[in-house]
């Protein structure tokens, strides 16, 4: 996970420095845009919940693993400080589920310069697909997504007349639930639902293409 974050930071830093030599004359960036983003989210903490059935306890816990996200946003830039768009993507917080977000985004440049801080806010809902193996221990019978929010600050640089590179630092809140059947002596003993709210710091790299 640390290698992934360092790779994102090193790649973006090199491109940001190189952009000083290749940025062309100033051009209006208003109009339609498309942004592609890859993000990594280190684990913050692991929550362990224990459910009991006839004095027998079954541990169900959040996996202590990093989460990853690939998102694509399309929208319109009304002026430098206000971009409005819609997006979707693929995300993975735990090995048993793949999340598919649908969200609205508001973002904008904080300075009228070629190098500028950029704010961004996303709010939406994630659908969930159960991708757990049949041989997986404590395999969930059902997985569901939930509310998804993201807010952060990026540092952007124009690489050419229509391309912007952005290094992102954000805070992510994501809800999801996992429902399990527990077998007691070969029969279903209980059904338990583990409801999760993930709190993650998010580091990402975005490319924006302006039409």
C-alpha cells in the first residue's frame, strides 16, 4: 500500500514539475470536460464485531486492507471556480464485494493560475456486487452498497492546452452491509448483517481532458 501511494506521489510530482516547460499560452478552459481518477485508500482502523448463537461466538470483522477506486466524471465547466458533473466507476473496499458508484460532483479552481489548488466534493450511492469465492470463510450471502461522500483538495497543473493533471488528497465516507448465514451442525443457525461505515483518507491522481 505504501508503495502505491509513493508511486502516485512520485509520478504526479514529476509531471507537475515538467509542466512548467510545456504549458502553452493561456486559454479558456470553459466547456465540457472528462476526468479520470485512480485512488488508493489506506486502512484507518479495523472494527471487530462478535455475534453469538447459543453461547457460540462467530467473529465478523472488516478486512485490514487498503481500498482502491477507479472513477470517471463528465460534466461542464461554467467558470474556473465551478464545475458540475456526474460520474461512475469501480471500487473495492473488501475482497467479498465490488462497489459501483454513481455520484454528482462539484469542483473548481481556487486560483486563476496555471498551477492552482482545486476543491472537489462528490455525493452519491454505491451499488454492490458479491464477488466472494464459494470456498471463502464467512462468505457473505448478500452484499449491499450505500451512501458515498468524498471531499478534498487537489493541486492541478495544465500539461497542454486541453489537459490538466491533479494530485488529490481527500476524506472518504462509504457505507456498505454484508449478510451472512451461519451453519450450526450443518444447518443454518442464524443470519447476521454486518453494517459498515468506512472512514478513509484518499490519495489519488486525476487527468482532466477539456473539449
